[in-house]
């Protein structure tokens, strides 16, 4: 019997506003000393009244617009009642029946993952458990928290991970949050059930997921676990489970027989929010080019690999750098003598060359550092690519020049001149080196005479080594064949 999983996500994102959601306390709880960014409002002192942070509201609306949501013209806050030490009021100001955003979607590999709602609330404080007691840090209490709920449209762990990663990229493009899961700025919870029929199975919630990898692996594990439970003739228990990173398994935390009654009711201390079309369109106008649109444009304009396109879309700084390089190369083509020979196909070859050296060689040299730390300006990098394109620098020399550019910031032409790395154009000089190499390797000469092509490659490699990469490989091959004939 084939079992089908049903998977939906709940995603919480801490917004990067200057102040908290309902007071003027600073929103920098990750850096501040415990319980220093607090006030009577976020610690629920008697008589204190909340005031809505409009910037947080705008960020949620902007997110909803980017994700094709319908934006509410009227929205309000509600009290969500429950008692826990990290919530000083005994209730959370959240949204219930009138959320800011509804019915959106995000496309992943051609599949539309529907978004049920996006609403705004305040975060709780942070509990720190010791052996004998528990401490509470209220710096996080009242931080603007955006919650997103999806429809159960996800097919498995890989798609859920891709969805969450793409969301993070969108959040960063919109500048609403860094959405760093390790820092708790983005939290993902999974709702999952498995069933052999069209009827939904028993839902299990997975918490404690602090990385995209754990989202993927916990879902895949839970599909397998629930399938094995059903195949054994037993029933899946409705419960909340956590993810054990060390053991790579989900573990039971608490059984949950029925939904908790939070006794929602309208927040009496905050007014209804009303948004007209002009207000919403003003926010829409602030949305930048989003990652999916950038991927399509890069494919059309540059024709580079899908892997490089995705890297440039996810890493905005790197993508911006690449575009600046391509702008310089366009100007070079227009102003140079070769412009008549550079067709659209040739320009695409230039783009692939620039992309390959950037994503493979330069990033490999930087070892995780930002492209801004390389000291290579887009102008100098474009010149570097033009020298390779025109055959004035071999691939071996190119790696040496690129490394020196990264460390010094000097343009490639100066490095080539200073280091004596210019291409050898004198055929007589190259022939002289080839004759010496042939004399030192008589067996390779004999092997080539017997039709072994590998011998030619070996000799060419020896010549390139003797010239320190300064000879053109094609010229070396041509002269070798001539002298071996």
C-alpha cells in the first residue's frame, strides 16, 4: 500500500525594525545585555499601553505583495491568551480573523506552494534553563514577529527545504529580516501526516528545527516513521515531536489530543487598521526585483549556467558584482576594435567566462569571504576577462594573475608586465623550447611516431611548463606537430 504525506509549514520571522512591535525599546536583543532593552510596555507593567509599529506593518504588507497575497483593507490585532514565564502579560498580541495578508503563493520548481495567511504579532522573551532554576531574558519580548502559514502543498523534505530557502532569499531582498535560522531570526515548524487514502492522516508537529537541513531530514524521517507505524497496523499518535540533531531522529515531546483554546478576542488597546489602495501601492513600488525574476533575466541576458544563476540570485552582493562586470565588458566591446566580431553568441561566451572564473576560481581563493574583500574592482575583473578572451593570457597564467589581483587590487595588465607573464608571440623562441623538450624526451617522440596521441599531450605539457604558461596552447600544439612530422 502506498502512503502519501501531507505537509504544511508554519514559519516565524523576526523583523529588523529599529524598535519593538508595541513600544520604543530597541530591537537588538542579540547584542544587548539581558533585560536592558525593556520598558513598562514590553514587561506588562500596570497602566502601560501599546502603540503599533507602522514600519513592521509595512514590512509584512510588502512581504505579502511579493508573495502574491491579497492585502486586507481592514485588519486588527487580537489577544491570544496563554500563561508562560516568557510572556509577561499572560497573553500575546497577535492576529486572528483579520490577518494582514491572505491567499498567496511561492513557486518552487514549477509548483505553486500556497500561502494561507501572513500575520503580525509580538515575540516572547527567552527562557534559559539551568540545573536548578530558569532565567528569563525579556529583551526579545515584544520584538515584531511575522508568522506565515502554508497550505499542505509540500511533497517532501527536499521541496520543503527549497521552499524555506527561497523564502529566506525573498525576505533578504525585501530587507525585512536577515532570517538567520541559527540565530532564531527565522523558525520553521512542520505539520505532517501520512495516509494511504484521500482522507488526511493524524497530524504530527515537528519543532526545534534550527537549519534548513534539519527541516529536510526531519520530514523525511517522519514520513518513514509514520509509514512504518501504519504498516505495522498501529495508529499514529497526534503529538508534538522535536528533532534530535545528533541521532537524526524525531523524538516525542508531548501528546496533543486537541487544539488549545487561546480565547482570542480583539485587542482593546489598539485601533482597527485601515489601508487604502494608494497606501498599498506605495509599498508595492518599494519592492525590488525578486530572486525568481532575476533568475529569468540572467538566463535571457547572459545565458550562463543555472547553477551560477541561482548563486547570483541567492547572493545579492555577488550578483550585483557580476552585473557590474558585465556592464564594463559591454563598454569594452563597444569601444574595442573587435566589436564587429562579437555576436550575441560571443557575448554569451564572454559572460560564461566571467561567471566561471568568478564562481569557481575567485570564490575558491576567497574561502568564504565576501567578494568585496577581494580588492578586485569590477573594472579590473572585466579587463582580466577581456585579456583571456583575446588570448593574451593563458588559463594557467590567469589563475596566478587573479590571485595577485585579489591580494593587491592592482589591474591585470600591470601585474602581467611587472611579473613578466605576457604571452610569447615569437614562434622562433617557442620552437627553440620545443626542440629542447623533444631532445629530453626521446621516448615520447617515438611513441608519437607510433601513433600514440597521449605522447603529444605529454610533450605539450612539458613545453607549457618550460614557458611557465606563457605560450599559447594552440600554438604549442601546432609547432609540436610540425617539428614531430
